[in-house]
C-alpha cells in the first residue's frame, strides 16, 4: 500500500519534465485519486477509520497554519533597494534565518520571498530561489518550536521550548555558515558574470518601505494561536479568521505590489492532500518496525528521520522517530529521554528540519516559494534538477559535515 505514495513521488518528479501541460490540468485528480485509494483501503479493509481521522486532523492543522501565514504575509509589502551584491544577499538570508525562528519558516518565507526576488530582479536565477529554500524555508528555523512544525510537535510532547536552541545552536550556526559560504561564492560568480550595464542598474537608490503593517496584528494572532490546544479546532478557527481578516482589510494596491494570488496555496493544499493521504502506510510501517533499529544511535536517527523528511511531511516523520526512540529504549517519558539521550533527540530534530530542504515536497514552504517564483516568471529548477543540481552538490556536503561533527559515533 506504499505504492500510491511512491507513484505520487514519481509523478511529481517526472510530470513537469515530460508532460507538464497534462500535469497542470490534472494534478488535482491524481493527488485526490491516489489518496483516495489508500484512505478507502484503511477504512474498508483495515477498519482503521480513527487513523484516517487523525491524519485528516493533522492535514487541517497543517494547511490552516501554512495557508493563514501565506495570506497574512502576502498583505505586507517590503520595498527594497535594488542592490543585489553577494554580501548584501548573504546578510539578507541570515536575517531571514533568524526570523524563521520567530515567524516560522512559512511566515518568514512568505514575508521575504517577494522582496528577495525584487532585490535580485536584474540577475535572479535558480540558485537564488533554491538557497532561499535551503536557508529561510528550512535550516534557519531549527531553534524554536515556532520555527518548524516538527519542533512544535516535540514541544507538545515534552521537549522544552528553549531546549533545542540551548543544545543545538552551534549545529544551527555551523549549518548556516556552510550554506551561506557556498551561496556567497556561487552568487559572486553570478554577479561578476553579469554585464556591466546590469550591475550599474543594480545601484539605483530605491528606498526601503513597508506597507500593510496592520497585518502584523493578524500575524500575532496566528502565532499566538499555535499554543492553544483546547477546545478542538479553536486554534485553526483563529488562524482562518486572521487570514480572512487580513485578506479583506489589506489594500488592493499592496496585493498588487506583491503580485499576490491564491494559486500557490491552492496548489500546495491539493498536493499535500495526496502526500498526507498516501504516506500513512509508510509511517505505519516505520512505527511497526521500530524495534529493528536496535540500540539508539545518533547516525541512524539523524539519517533515518532526515531521509524520510526529504519526501514525507517532516512533522509526522519526527513523531514516528520519537516513538521509535521510545520503543528502542523502553522509555515513554520524554523528560527522561532528554537527560539520557540528548544527542538522539537532537539528531531527530536536526534530521527532520535540515533534510526537509532536500526536495520541493520536504517542507510546506518549499513548494510555495517555487510557486511564487514561477508566477513571477523566475527560472526555477525541476524536481529532479533541484535534487541533482543543488541538493547533491550543496545540501549533502553540509549534512555530512554536520553528521561527522555532531552525531557520528554518538
């Protein structure tokens, strides 16, 4: 029953290359159809309706958070100077990584992707989009539960709010330093190759300006609602209410300046119906075979949670490996796991967050950033091009260095 999930991944990877027009017209039917096969199997043959209901609730919570942040961030317009020099870009990405821990990777990505594209409009290309996804949409948000959904789930299960920041800040800094250094040299080469008239055009003295700041109130409502657990669906209702309030109160000219449309969030919502629906067998197999992982080992949990987070939603993957750790060591109290196995908890956390950058579907903001870039006619790599041209030569070395320094033999 993992075949529909594997098939969906294959279609997402290959369809834009070989039959893009067909995929654009029919992807909703493919995603809903493949998810429906698995859902019907669980309900009619396994009699596991509660499992399907739980996944549905997870999906509703996921899309409420991602969608509300997308809409509210789309109501804030940041006018930037047109100086896309490599060092300025590095500073911008680092600030984005910091903001990802305060606004979440989705909020920071949706707030900054449009000014990022405008900053680099005279020479924007695929590496600007992909490194933004690497740093702002994923790696940057690994310090707080607000930063990325896996860490929020860990917080709900007993991991302290500042625990990851306290124990993982140097891992975060190391990963960022490697990626930002790589980006600087790639971007510097691109900058030097730009024709002289283009570089002179970049020196236009636009002014920094912020419009739509009233949406900061709605953003605060969304972030505050994250910590509400009861009654059921109050959190999601507040998020949807904030999104509606933002959408209908934002001035039309702000949305027009951002080239704002609902198409990217619609595409993400449909795609993740397919992912959430078809990934249940893979996650259930992992939970059933947790004992085969043997004694807790940082390398196994780092690469295990990471590889699956590259192609599955990283939040349930995090929980599956946390459950696997509990099963492997016979301990259900997370506070005791934090004392006796801190490196394993860190390995699960960093694996889930970092590896989510490896594909467009590894984390919700990834595909949204791509959709916005595509809508603004920016060249973005295909699914396979993303992996071959950027993940393997840039992300993989960083992930290996982090493993060797912090998790190898631990």
